[in-house]
């Protein structure tokens, strides 16, 4: 059985290499959307910006309270 | 950088200008509406064009690593790459960077990065439970600690006032950047697909 009775010290980071690791690093992810235009990004941003500003202000207030504790 | 110098780069001069203009508008709004304190933080606006160029170089390196040839990048990936590019080029700076006295000074660039990223993903920043504060602060930490080693040659040239056409850079994604990029892409993917992030 591939079980040892020793902890195989010292504990150190042993990089695992080989073709499977190389293949994992070389893998491609799926990406099939069309190119995104700046106008689309601007529309998305404009749709939520007020909520984002409010969220950041609320977060700053919450953090301010916790920093004073 | 001349328009002719950029003509062979995958992102046109026009695309770079458009993205930089949007970033400038977001940055100015953060100051104008008081989200960032205009009396304590400076916006170094010319950096936004430089960071936009840096973003396109980083995006190219990322796509060469993970995206099939000829495919465009998706919004969550763009949001992550843009966020760490913003943090790396630090367009905002507190007047006294050694003495940040509140959250907005301490995380001014990360706030810009997250507002831009969530905005393009059409996501809100909800704080409906104590855990959400910790969640967002953790995301700010990840953005702040991403060093973007990939762009070191480009940044070195900028610092030497040596302008090279962007297509001259053949940058491969630095191993140290992969964790931050993968982490942020995963986080933005989860946030974008959550009904109430």
C-alpha cells in the first residue's frame, strides 16, 4: 500500500511538475462573447452607479465605526 | 505614443481613448459626489491613459495564456484585469500617502477599481449583513495586494520616459499575477451571478 509510517520530514514545498501540470497551465477557457464596446460598459455603469456610490459610502461608514473600536 | 505607433496593436488608438474616457468619468464622479474626499485625495488624471494602455497589454498577455486565439474576453475577466491595472497604476493618491487616516484614503484606488468593475458588471455593492462588510474588505485586500509583475517592462519604460509602440511588447503573464487574476475573476463571476451580492 502506498502509505508510509513516517511523516517524511522536513516539510517543504515540493513543486509538482510534469506533462499534466503543463497541460493544466496551458489550458484554454471558453470565451465566446462578442467584443465588448465602451458604450456598453458605460450603459452598465450608468445603470448602477448611484447604488455603487451609496454602497461605498455605507461601507466607509461601517469601517470607520469598526476602526474606532 | 502616436496613433501610427499603435496601429499594429490589437486595440486601436480609438478603443484606448474610449476606455480611458470612461475611466476618467468614473474617477471624476468619485471625487465630485464625495465618495472619495476631494480635499484629501489627488487624481493624477494622465495616469488613466497609461493604465488603459497597461490594461490592454495585460489583457493581451492574459488572453494568450487562457483564451483561445481569436476569441474576445468576457466581462468578468475584463473587470478583474481592469481592477488590478487600476490598482497598479494608482491614479488616486492621498495628499499624505504615509498617513492615510480613513478607509477612503487607504483604499482610494481599490474603491475606483471596484466601482468600475462592479459598474461594468451591472452589480450593486450591498451591505445587508455584517459579513458583507468583511466580504468587500477582503476583495479590496486582494486588489490592493496584486502587484501585476507582468507589466514591469512597460512600467519601466514609462518611468524612463521611453515610449515604445504597444505592439513592441511581447508580455507573457507572470506567474505571480496568476493567483490574483484567477481569484478576482472567480469572485466577480460569483458576484455577477448572485441575485443579491
